[in-house]
């Protein structure tokens, strides 16, 4: 069963090796397990719904609790402490477009706000109801989860927008295709959520971000349906899909989406290369991206991330042996791990591998084969479960992400890490910070930084620590010319920073879009803009 106050299936554990716990104690200090509130106690605190009885709306406290928060750190603090604040007044699970339209009509008639809900995996407060006089209706699109059409000749598949990652892949793979969209939240996130947040999957180098995969679909808005035909390309004026991508539930509910599928690759492999230091690793990553070597993924870790990756792996003997071998090749304490993914026709994979390894070797990269890469691939959806384990030990883990051009990347990584590492100095707490570049583009890269700090005995204090970290990171990102989000979106947590990159006129255009499709301002208020 899905956890109500953490990540994932409650039957899946991610135990930490004793050496990994010692590593954390050394970097951030010994921690105390927080006293989490029990499910029954939170359930009893759900207030009476403001909705009268309606055939499509559940006012059951458990439904409302399950849809009250997403997966951001403030969401975790709220769920684990029971200080949730606002709950939706009701949750609806429409089975078809007619029911979606009825819910939109009903919300308008009773003056309710409406929050589209996919898998609830948002990490920036997208799905949280905010305080206000209007009752809140959360619309969970999980029942719109069928394959509606499949055009094998064109590779186009139309799904209900509430379909989750694994179900979508099962449908496509049984027909010899894949979407190739694998965000780390794949297990629970949905097609509609990916589109509404402009999501980016781990193998976006080959398959593209969701912008490239989303061919068209239907958006039910408060003023009618917007149909987006799936042309392969079009010069017929501005592309209205761009309106829907990243709309974060502000414009309407995406009920179906057509996506561009790819035949299952003939060969797929993941390989690891260690570089002597961050500079050589970055140079190789940039050159590989600029040479447009056809990889499916690339992830370059800083020395600090490489160190923690090896420490958490828990295989002390094997890693010590690897480190001795690397040292013989000049790769020592500052080493950086690059994981490469290659997917496609076997001949293309061979050529891409040759090209990437040749570039890497010029920068002193030592190729160590497939074992590390395959291990990364095997555990890529398991890693988020580590967050549960860490929390239960008394450590909070959060991530920030951005993207910038190659000139800006080195300084951005330095300043972002320094801002996070020093953000809790005033309260005498240490923060362990590490980074990777995970989505490489010819003209720049995403920057993904993780920080680990101690959970405070008082939940408000933990929230205070998170606020300091978020502000420090966001300011550093903007000061270095990064975007406020490369993949997680804006939601509530980044809203205050959006105008810095869109500008006044840009914000006015966005507001006007929203007003046109949602004149009553009922759709997910307080998010994005
Ligand atoms: C452990 C973890 C790992 C993650 N890894 C990644 C990653 O690798 N890449 C990445 O891009 N993101 C990642 N995320 C963030 C998150 O998973 C994405 O933002 C995802 O796209 C959200 O999808 P969802 O279905 O859960 O949407 P939700 O969280 O339910 O909703 C997100 C927003 O989309 C809107 N929305 C959802 N469905 C619809 C719809 N049908 N119509 C209109 N609006 C809708 C909601 O109103 C809300 O504003 C991660 C999150 C977690 C917790």
C-alpha cells in the first residue's frame, strides 16, 4: 500500500549500512529519530467538509488526507507532524470527460476551487489546497488511465491523462514500443502530471523531455474543451501545446494526451567512467553533449556526490579495490563518476559508445564497464525510498534543480553548494551538499543539488531550516543566471521567483492566458502565478 506520509510502497524498505550512518554522523552530526504522528490521530483532525453531498465527490476524511499534500519537504514535515493546515473539502475521481465537465460546472456553481491531481508526486507544493473562503475540490484523474488509441504506423498513443508511468509503459511495451519517459517518480507520477509540470525523464537525451513527447490532447477548461491535434510539426502560428505544458492545473484538466512512442531499443546499456576531478568530468560531459553523441542519459557527479554514492553503496571491500585500481590510473580523492546510458539500434549504440569513451579518455576518464551503470539502472526508482530511511533516522533530504548555459554552470554549482552549505550556520547546523549534472544539452546543462540536514525536534524549526535553505538556493540560482526550475516546476514554492525570469510583460501574458480559460479563477489558485 502507498505510504500516506512518505515515499512509495510501505512494503519496500531501503536499509542503510552502518558505515553509511557513520558517514552521515560525521558530515552533519548524530541525529535523533523524530516523533511522527500516527495516521489515526491525523485522520481525526480532518475538519468537516464544506461540500454538501454530491454523487461524484467523496468527503471521506481518508480521501481528503491522502490528497492534502504532495512530496515536498514542507509536505513531509506537515504529514509527519500532523500540522497539515488545509485539507481539500472533497475529492472526486471522474471516470470520463462528461464527469470532468460536470465537476467543472459544479465547482463554478458553488464557487469552489478545483485542484487537478495526478499522482501527487509534486515536490513544489502544486497540489496543496491553500487557505481561503472557497471550498476546495481535488479532482484525482487516476481513473482516466486507459489506452484510448494506438497508431503503430506513426508511433502515436493516446492515453487517459491519469495513467501512471508503469501502466503506460506496460501498454506500450506489449506493443513493442516505449515512451522512454522515466522521471525518478515514475512509479506514481502520471502522464497528465508530467505534461502539466514540464517533466523531464532520466533518459531525456534520447527520448526528449515531455515537451517533445507530448503530441496533443484534450484540456477541459472552465470555458470549454481545448483540443490539440497531434501534428508531427506545424507552422500554423504559435503552438497551443506550449500553453498546456507547465500549466500546473491553472487552465483546466487534461483528460487525454497523445504521446510520441519509440520502438523498444534493440540494445540498452549503462556504463561508468571515473574522471580525475570535476573540471575534467565537466569538460568531457560538455564535449559529449556538443558532439551530439546519441546517448540516452548522462549523469556526472561532483566529487562529493561520487563519495556519498560510494559510501551509501555499502560494499566496502569492492569499492576499496576499485579505488586502488583507479588510483593506479591517476584517479584519486577528487574523482567524479559519470554514468552514461546508451539505447537504440545495436550498431548505433556501439558507435556512440566508441565516441563517448574516446572523448572521456582525452580528459583522463577511466571506463570501468557496465556493473556500476547497471546498478544505477536497477535501483533508479528505489533511491527515493532512501528519503524514508533518512527521515526515520532524523535526517531530512531535499533537492534543488536548475539549468544554465555551459559558461554559467561551474560558478552556479560552486555558489549554489556554498549557499546551501552555509544556510544553517546561523542555527549552528551543518548541511551536507552534493550535485550532479543530469541532463546535458549542447548549450548547457541541468544542475541537481541534494542537501541533507538534521530534522529538528520541533516541526516548525525543521520547516524554518528548509525555508532558509530554499531561499539561499533560489537566490544563488537566479544570481548565477539559472532557471528557477529545470524539471520540478513552479507550484507554490518557486512562485515568488518566477517573475525574475519571465519579466513583467511575460507575467502579464501568463495571467491573461489563465483569465481567458479560467475567468472565475477557480483552477488551482495560488500556484504558478
Ligand atoms: C521522488 C521523486 C522524484 C522525482 N523525480 C522527478 C524527475 O526525475 N523528473 C521530473 O520531471 N520530476 C520529478 N519529480 C517531480 C514530480 O514527480 C513531477 O513534477 C511529476 O511530473 C508530477 O506528476 P504527478 O502526476 O504526480 O502530478 P501531481 O503532483 O499530482 O500534480 C502536479 C501538477 O500538475 C497538475 N496536474 C496533474 N495532472 C493534471 C491533469 N491531468 N490536468 C491538468 N493538470 C494536472 C496538478 O494540478 C499540479 O499542479 C519527482 C518527485 C519525487 C517525489
